[in-house]
C-alpha cells in the first residue's frame, strides 16, 4: 500500500521553523510522505504563529485555506496555545496543540491517518528533514524565555527558558555540517541566556570542556568549520566574552541584538533589560575589539506612552550606534500582553509618521555604511545562481532578513560556495561585486 501523505504549512520565526523541521523529520521516520499540495495530502498540519495580531490573522487565514482545500487539518504552534481562538474561527479542525508539542502532533496524525511503513527500511538523513537550503540551517539551542516584556506573550506560549544540553546541540551541529551545511544560524528566544537554567558539569567535546554557557557553546561550534551566526542575543555583560571569538574569526562578527527602543522611559514600560546608555557603551566597546562587527536589531515605535522626546532619543541612538541592520515594527496590541493595560496610546497616524522617519533614517545610515565597503574584498556565501548573476551574502547578512551581495559572471558557482569578491557598488541594503 502507498504511504500516507501529509501536507505541511510552516509560519512564523526561525524558531518555529525548527519546530516544523522536527515534526517533519518524525513524520518521515514513521514512513509518511510529505507532499506540496493540498490536493495530494491525506491531512494537513499547520504550524502557526501568534506573536502579534497580523501573525494571528495570517495563521487563521492559513488554517481556513487548508480546511477549504483539504478539509482535514491539525493545528500546532504558538497560536495553538490559545485553542479557543482557533476553534472559534475554525471549529472543524481535527486537533489543536501548542508549541513544542511534537508528541501530541504525531498522536493527532496517527489518530486520523495511521502510518503504514516498515521502520527497518525507511531512510531519513541523519540530520533530519530541513526546510532551508542545503547549505545553511537553523540550530535551536533552547526553548522559552524568562523575561516578562509587557508587549510579548511568548513566555505564556513557550514557557520558561529550557536549554538543551551542550553535547546534544553540538552533535546536531556536527551532523548538519557533515551533511553539507556551511552556515549554522543559532536561534532561541534569548540566546545569551543559554544554559543559565542548567546545573550540570561541563561536557567533554573533542577534548574540550564545554560548559552550558553561550560563550563555551559558540567556541565549540566555531571548531566545526562552518559559519556560526548568533541571533536574538540580549546585551548582557557576559556577551562581551563572545566578541573575542568574532575578532579571532571563530564566530561570525555579527550580533542580532533585539534592543526594541532607546528611551529609558519606554524601556521601563516595556520591562526590557539594560539601559540605552549601557547598550551604546557596550556596542562601542564591541566594535573597538572587533571592527568588522555588524549589529542587527529590531525596534518598536508607537509604544504606549512614547512621547516625541522618546522617539527623538531613538533616532539619536540610531545615529550614534550606527546599527548596521535594523528592523522596525509599529506597536500593536497583542491579546494577553500586559502592555494592553498601559495608558497614553499613540494614535495610528503618529505611529505611521514615526515608522516612516525611522525607516528613512535607518536607510540613510545603511547606505552610508555600505558605501564604505566599496573597493574592499570580502568572503561571501552563495545562496542562488542565475544566468546573469549569483546572489550571495556577506558575514554581515543573515538570510531573508538582511541584504545581499550580487555577483556578476556566475559561471561555475553553486549554492553553498564560499568565494572572495571585490565590492564595486552599493545601495541602501545591498552590494554588488566581482569575483577576485
């Protein structure tokens, strides 16, 4: 008999993508085929996002589309932590599970589409099923978060910080590199807090004692021969120990630091760690030790109580910090978030105005930073190869969220190649170069 077929829709952040990969790997281990159309599937799994209202709407729309096109749908992910919201909109879904509930997802699939397979003959790659291109992969090192930011409901969905054992993370990373991965993108809700919940002794890895701390883990990952990129790093003092690894070339000189704002008053209302002055001093110290460091961050404008002076402080921080890559969100209420109870809501029109000014300021800063790279040579990782050009990324560029380096004369290049280019031109977000 033919194998049962499962369709899969994955929404949300890279951390949710890793959850999808784990579910897909287990499905393949148990003999299910993964198909790309609703029509061909016996059942569809939708991994949802529920962080902000737009993400909730997108998730509900995706569930509705899957129901309309297939009719048999299992829902999981962050929005699954609020099953009443899903069943109110779509009462006909077969099952709803929260994030990281892999066993519950498999139980729901088994109940409606029993597996038909021989576990002794099914073949799955040792690194599992991946949803990213072959040459890069997300590596999740922990679940959950211990912070209580007023605009966020992630802790209520994913729980408190739960770190993976260092040797478990390193074994997965080793399998990925052996399978051809050239870049490991380290993700979690709070990467810099990795291991603070573990009360374990150091593990021995390749004759190295690795403590359950982010600096030790990053150093060990840096020995695997792939690019190591760190995302979602809070600016705690101990993060300073990562910068020497970047200066030595063992970890990419790139920090994704979710600063969210620069006004002390707004940061207090957000319940965010660290003050803007501390962040600015720390970024300066990082760059003094590692001049090649690229800093990416995200910010929120229009948070309740944000005054004109608060917003001007944010723009001034951008100018002084010279953030290489910055994203901006207009604040919107999230069901269940503590910020909903704050007064002094910012009018929507003013949010739009501030968003436009932020993006204009950041675009200018980015344009100036990239112009300074013209004439330099750099190592880039090739993502795509077309007839006329190849699309690559520098150490300062994470996939899908940052810029690209476009290479002319792509003959002979393949995705995953590391090549040296000379930068010939620049724009607001991208670079253009030729192979050296």
